[in-house]
């Protein structure tokens, strides 16, 4: 028998403690920014009824990218490929008792059966930020501003990224002006979604098969249809309002469609300006009819998702780092002999009770090797705690980065650790 593989399943990642600490540092930064905006965190199971996605999402995702199976009770189950249908389900479930508008966020892991490549995996963590119960342009402005604030909270400058904005309402008006029925409009939007990934001639041929009039030309020259003109003006007004509120890097992109069928109004994506990262960092938009799929009147909503993979690539490309030391041990308690371990554990307990993060040696290594072990683990402070220290109630604390040592009474240690000196 061959040994079992230690590799994770294709396209998913293991997070060893330092990797997970880095992820958590990103999440901590996101949570802090969202708390400032009054967004509350929610969560849900990754398992959903398959029908949730079949109702109204994206054909490509449902038919090609979901992990769907039949459970032992013959129910079809899908591992969530995105969070928006779950959000809509949860809001709809408590629509009567919930104060609206609701500002919610979540950082779920989501699963898509995609070809793994740079910026694309089969499981990623996706920050979802949604503002539910407000249908105004003000809500659109808030959500896009939050998205840009998140990147700025990581130290990004406006020149590092661009917000591409379009409107489903505008695209729909253009399709109507081009005399496309609902089905042809859908086909056209699906084609447009792929425009940048295909040769121009191929796009032109496919477009000619759907429509005689070019909807994009009708958007360009909005004079021919009052509906197109109205929607285009609303969108350009939003972009101007964004600039007035400090989002100066939003641009109108009439080819942006977004892959999901549930969008009804503004849609947007944020891209790195560095061509090394060609994939969208964020994607979102307004989805005013999704909640009503669960019954009742429509509840308008707007939001976005941001993936951890593309965010990490972005931060790396721009030399932005997030400190990941939070939560790691700050002090290594060495033990001169194994008999000292119970005493060291008791001492560690008193330090922990005062808020310190303490690692206690459990090995029979000598103190020199324990110091090496502390360095290897990246724990910044070391002290030996044995019979001498118990008797004298003083310790010698070593700062491993500099090799400097300080003697101090045990009673002063918690304060020293708190002030980090
Ligand atoms: P989405 O554009 O499919 O939108 O995904 C949002 C972001 O998730 C993308 O911009 C990208 O950063 C990341 N992402 C997507 N797929 C992958 C993948 N296979 N590997 C790594 N990262 C990925 C949605 O999912 C919408 N539900 C967002 C939303 C929330 N709309 C309204 N509210």
C-alpha cells in the first residue's frame, strides 16, 4: 500500500498557523473597517439546498461550477459557491422582525469547481458586504465607498486600483432600444460578459447572430432612447458623486455585465491597475428582486464580494503587508529541567490571567536549545523559570532579536509584557 498523500485536494489550501495568522490579520483589518461603518457580521453553513442556486443566479456557476451531491435522505445539497443567495434567504426568513436597512457582512469560504490558476481556486474566502432594504443611489454610493475604504485601510492608494462601474438597468434599456426580447437580452448580456476574453471578430459574429442593432452603440449615443439617456445620466451622476466623496478612481465601463442574473441596477468591479493581476478584486451590484424569490414584496439590496486570493496578490504587488503577530505567543517560558514544568505552567497561568500570551516548554531540551526553539518559532521574549526563580522571585528576560537581557522581579513581568518592553 502506498502512503496517503499529504497534499490537500486540488485547488484548495491548507493553512498552517503562520498562513492562518496572515489570513486572520487580513480579516481583522476588514472587520475593523466595517465596524466603523456600522456593518454587523453574520455567518451560515456552507451547505445549502441545491435549488437555492437553481432559482436565479448564473447558469455557468450552477451547471459547471457547483459542488452538488445527494445526501443520505435523497436531498440535493450544494456547497455554497457564493454568499448572496444565502444572505437573501436569511433576510427573507426574518423580514418581518428585522430592522431595515440592514448592514451586514460575512467572511465565508465558498466553493467553485473552476480550473485552478493564478487568482482562481476551488475554495476561497470571500468578504461579503451587503446593504439590504435601501434602494437609493445613496446606498450604492455607500457600498462602493466601503469597498474602496477597505483597500485604503490596507494602505492602498487610489492610483493602485480602479472601480469599473456599469448599470444593468442601462444595459436592459439599451437591449430594449435595440428591440431585443427578454431572452435575446439575456443572451446578449452573457456574450458581453465574455467580450474581453474573445477576439473582436468572434464577438462581432456572435453579436450579429443575436441583434441587428448594437446595444453598446445605443449607450454611446444615448440620444436615440429616452430610457437609455435616463439610465446613463443616473450612472454618470453616481460616478460624479463618488468623486465628490473621495472616490476619484471610478470609471464608466459599458461592457461590464457581471455573471449573475440577479443584478438589477448598478454593477461594479474593482481591478488592480498593475496588469500582473488581471482578475477582479471585488465584484458586486444591486439585486432588488432576489429577496422576493422567497415570497413577499421585493426588498432592494446592494453589495459586493471580495476574495482573499486576489486581495493577497494585490497587497503583495503593491508592497503592502498586514502585521500578523496579533495572537501569537509573546513569551517563551523555558524550564531548566523537566521537574520545573509544573511550576512553569502555574506561573504561566498567573501571566495568562493578566492577559499575556505564554508558551511553556514541554521538552527535555537544554536551555540553549530551548532559546533556539523560541527563535525558530518567532517568539520574541524568553525567560527560564526554575527553582532559582521560584526562590528569588526574580527572572532574567531575554529579548531574542537583540540578545539583550534584563533582570526584574516576577511582580513586574505582566506590566513589562503589556507595554512590550
Ligand atoms: P463574484 O464576482 O463571483 O461575486 O466574486 C467576488 C470576488 O470573489 C471576485 O472579485 C474575486 O475576488 C473572488 N473570487 C471569485 N471566484 C473566485 C475563485 N474561484 N477563486 C478565488 N477568488 C474568487 C459574487 O460572488 C457575488 N455573490 C458578490 C456579491 C455580494 N454581490 C452582491 N453581494
